[in-house]
C-alpha cells in the first residue's frame, strides 16, 4: 500500500495501543503518520477529523492531532484540527495527555491555541463532568497549561471555581448510580428521568436487565426507536456487544429490541442493484478481539458487516471462507446479530482465491464482489505460487466476460492489499458507512481516500 492508503486502513480499524492477531501495529501506525505528515499534513488533518466525526474513532484521532502538533509540517494545521476533533470535554484532556506522555513539554503554540479555543466553549456541566480524576490530565491542567482568555466575567468566575474545586457537581446517571447503587429502584428512577443516553443504555443493558426495573419496557422502546438509533451514531459492533452481554440472561424482548435497532440502523442505506457476491473471511486470524476490553471478535464484525451488505442487495450470494468455502444458511427470521455470532467460527488459513474459484465453478455472473477480511493471505494457489489474488479476479473477468467491481473491506489495518487496478475499491473500517463508498466508487464519485482528502468541516 501507499503510505496514505495504509494510514487510512490503520486509523479506521484500530484502537491505539491494542493488540491484534498479528501484534499491535501502533508503532507501525506512528511511523506511517509521520511519513504522511511530511508529504501531506492537510490529509492527516482531514483524516483526524473524519475518523472522529464520521467513523466515531476517538483515540486514534487524538494520536493524529498530537503528531500534527509535534511536527514542523503539521503545526499550521493543528489549531483547526483540534477544533474539529474535540466533540466532548475529554477529547481535550486526552489530546493533551497523549502529547505530554509522548513528547513532553513545551506544548507547541498551535496545540495550546487550539485547546484554548475549545476550552472557551465548555460550560460548567462539561467542565465538571470531564474534570478528571487520579494521575491523568485534568481540565484544570488544560486551563493552566493552555491559558485561554475568558470572554467575560462570568467565564472568568467559572474557571476560578474549576481551579478551586468548587464546580457544581453535575447530576448525571453516573453520579446517581454511584450514589444510590445498581438497584432496581435506582434504575427505575434513572429510566423515568430520561437522562441515560442511548450508548449508556446499550453498555448497561446487562445491569439493567439483572436489576429488573418495572419500567424496563421504556429502555427497549428507546433502543429500537429508529430515530433514536439514527441520532446515536453507534458503530454496529456496539449492538453486537450489547447482544452478547445479555445473551445468557435476557429473554426474547431484549434480543428483539437489539435486532430491531440494527435493522433500523441500515434502513436507509443505498440499494445495490444487479448481483453481488459477499465473501467474509472467517479464518483463524479473524479470531482476534478488536480491543483488550471487548469480547467482540474481528470475524463477528466481518459477519455483521456482510449481513448488513446482504440487506442492501437486490440479488446476493453469500460465502464464508478460510481453507474452505461455504454458503451459510441465512434466514431473515434469525436476525443479523444472532447469525453474526452463530456463523463467525474463525479457524483455518486465509485462502482468498476460493471466492473467485467458486464463482467460476458455479458460473456466477456477478456485478461486484465485496470481500471482508484482514487481508493476511496464507493459503491457496496464489499464496504458494507467490502471485497476487488480483490474478484470480482478472481470470474471472476474462472467463465470464463480467467486468465486476472488487470492493475489499479491510478490518484490521495491517497495511496489506490484495487487489489493485481498475474497478478496485479499497475500503477500511468497522462502520456500516463503508458501504457508502461502494456506491460512490461505482458512480465515479470518488473513493474513501479521496473523500477524506476533500473532507470539509
């Protein structure tokens, strides 16, 4: 891959400093970041904000911002990038924390000015909610180190209260739960208050179900509400995580609510006409969890994205592959989440020749193939003959006369690419938004990389 393309895949498929099946690629990512900043700092700035705002990736956007601030080429873009990346109060403290932990003092003026700009937008609730605890960087540290100028006497008084520890404690679901305990009565009160946000409901669904509040139906109603789903901007694996957390204790109502939420999240996705082949890698390397803090495996995200793609297609053929290729039995009655967990087996090697060989064997006339994989091939004729998988795609085109599109969705960002040339579209990420770039590429309106380069905020 080119450095720029590699950086896109690394950023949109990584929690920083988290191990993957083939190791933690954070060091390699940092090397790629520095290489791209030297050539194209504007692209790194756009990527940082795009990752944060469009793909909801937090930690890697902080890393990109920190490196922009640290490099000569990136400094002119830092102030604007900070304003684009900081969507919550703790984005500011974590950007500063990354910089100090990796580069120390002094803080560059570009970073200091950017943080001062966003600090001036924080109200008392935000300052108190994200004030910070323990040894990490706190809100008062941002104030002292970045020295923003208060806009009026009220803001000056607010910042003085922050420094003196006199901020009004915000009434949030977290403070209420901490004060009153994880009980049936506490959750009944919190649910009625309407103060528990969508993501908090998903993350706490197991606790809520275990507590057994009488008004739990209100929780299910919010989770499956199409408008609430749309506003929440959740990554698909968040629903999968909630589903797995309640699978041993929850009844069908919780399952149905989560399945309905996933269905709602893909309702308005663009249709893909013609015939689409969907091939999901379920090899052993896809068994890696996406985070040390998560039990969601890469293969489960791959299956989920494959099933979402299946919903978009007018006509589709669905495969899973490793050393062998299979057609899983898909039933609309079972739902996306249930099927994703059931079919994500993760074993064997990665033979990416198989989908193309199977298509030729079965005389499939496909308009496109969507491959969802970590792109780490270690099996098949191409691998052993040291020839690219691309040759199989070309062979399919020549043999069938179908000039199909190859859309390769990278889930792990190892920097490997199996396809190239015309009608090839390399995409990366865990979000259903990756499918937008299938339609755009086929219409000639640009790839993911081009969209990031032209991203405006």
